C-alpha cells in the first residue's frame, strides 16, 4: 500500500505575501491546527528575523510531535545553521534547500550561472546533511530550467 504524504505551505505563502502577514499567535495556531489535522509536513519559510523566527520555530517544536517540521535554509551556509538551530529540538526536523533553476531566476535572484549554482547546491546540501538526517532539495521553477541544468542539479543534490 502506498502512502500519500501531505505538506502544508500556508505559513510560507502568508510570509511571502506582505499584504496578509500573519501574527506570531496566528502562525502558532495554524501549526497547531495542521498537527491536529495530521498533516505530514508543516513547512516554514527561511529565517529572516533571527530572534523572532527562531522563537516561533522553537515554540512550534514544543507541540509538533507527529508532523515533520520543515524549514527553508535560505541561500547561505549561515542560513542552514540558523534553520538547524531553530528546529534541532523538533520531534521530526527537516531542512529544505530551495533554489531557483531557471536561467533568469539563477541570475537575478542568486546572481549566479549554472556552474556556480551547482557548487552552491552541493555546499548547502552537504552542510544541511551534516546537521540533519532529513534534507530536502526543492528545484524552484524547474519547469523553466534547461533540461541539462535540471538533471545536473538533481544529480548533484542526490550525491551531496
């Protein structure tokens, strides 16, 4: 029998939408509801404000027992460290390395070409794997990526 896992990005999407930002209390309540709904993965955005975001994640760690707590690492090794420090006490922590792969996004978001993105992916996943046993690579805008770049990045992520 196959298991279909559910992941919820409500907190991530609301964090990206500055018009409808959630309060600290609302984020905690959403996480509680997702846990009680038995959602497999609750996703959180990368840490922007280290003090507030870390406090939120540590608060949620206290009651998220069945759901995987996934936190985006951002695009730096410091981001990986900050994410791990915030979720290391979770019952089921996950570090999520999410990077764009289309030529336009690589250039304008990360200021890198494909070869440098491969190095960044390897560095971030290696760092995340040294800290956490559950690491996820997310190929953002993968449908707009060049096929050879997409294949190379997936192979690099798997090997790292």
